C-alpha cells in the first residue's frame, strides 16, 4: 500500500473482499494493459525525489489498517484498464517535475507482467530513460516474480507489517513467509530501497518487538534503510478505525529504540 492515499472514490465491490491469496498470479489483465485504481501526477513521499505514482487495483492482503481499502478487490467499477502508452502519456505531462515512477496499489506485483512491460519501455525509450522505476510492495510475491521485475526495477519499498507470523496473519490475513523471503532476496540483489514498518500502538510496537525486528533486518543487511509508517485511523475500516494513534512522545520513543538497536538509516 502506498504512503500516499489514492485519490479516487471507493470501489464498487466491497473493500472487505480480499483479492485472493495468490502471490505470483496477475490481477486478471494481460501484460499489455494494467488495471489502475488511480494515480498521482506528483508526490514526494513514495520513493526518492518527486515521483508519479500509479495505484494498481487488487491486493493479496486484506489489511485491517489499509488506507486504500477500495484497491483491495481484484475488480472495481472505478478502476480503468490502461495501456503502457496511457501511463506514459501521464508521465510525459509530469516529466518536468519528477525523477521517477512508483507503482503501488493495491499490490503492484499482482500485475507484474504489466509492470515489466511498463518499466521496460521506460528503460529503453530515450524520452523516459532518465526516470527511475520503483515498486511499493507488501512483499507477498514469489521469487520468479522478482526475477522478472528486477532487471527493469531500480528499487523496491517493502512493507513489513509484523515480524511475528501470527501477528502478521491478524493484520493481513496472510503469513509473512514470502515477505521475509522477499526482503532477503531484494537485499541480496541490491534492490531493496527501504523496509517500512507500520506501527500501531499496543499491537506491534512493544520495545521487545521493535528490537527483535531491528535485529532480524540488520542480520539481512547491517545498513538497511528503515522507515516508520505511523498508523493513522483516518480512511481505515473497523476495527482499525477505532485504534489509537501514536502521539509525538511515542513516535520519538520508537526512533530511540530502533536507533539503540543498531538501525543506522532510519526515516
């Protein structure tokens, strides 16, 4: 799920219907088109520099704390089929102001053939070749998906909802096995731009949990870049809409614990 909220209206199908458990299957579109929930022509919170962000429809998680629940179903009356040329027309309009493109969701990797086609075009067309290509992912993708994407992908921002598998299942409805494997694989490939931790007070933010998470991440890469995504109730569904939000003192405490645990690059 992208750090920016998608700007569109709610989906026509219920947001509580998860888009399935498949990790490597596409969201029902051919490689030539992608099912797009929305896009932002200009944002600075979804990767390095100013970027155009594409929000793909469909997700293989059903996160209670999702801020874009309308993007969870595989189908929506508000989503549109876009070709690579459709996307690049939007990119062309924003190009004087952006450094790159980020594809988010939903879960972007569900439509990996379209991402490969889009990013390949960006990398091979001199008009767009100066732009970087990033993916904002939940990490629930198999190695064959990453093998297809990484040759044309500059970086991946990956969400780790919880290190503990039971807590992760509570948050997302899925195991974190593929997520952890993705973190290892992307770090080895030098394509893991940052790991994002969504912290919700009283649920996954204890000092013990933060230290264990930091220890696991630093064992993968001692110089891993870590970003804290603080939980916000606005836009979420029940019961998350009633969860507390961290105050400033609590947010500073998160930073102190992670820094003390050895995280060097903390956002």
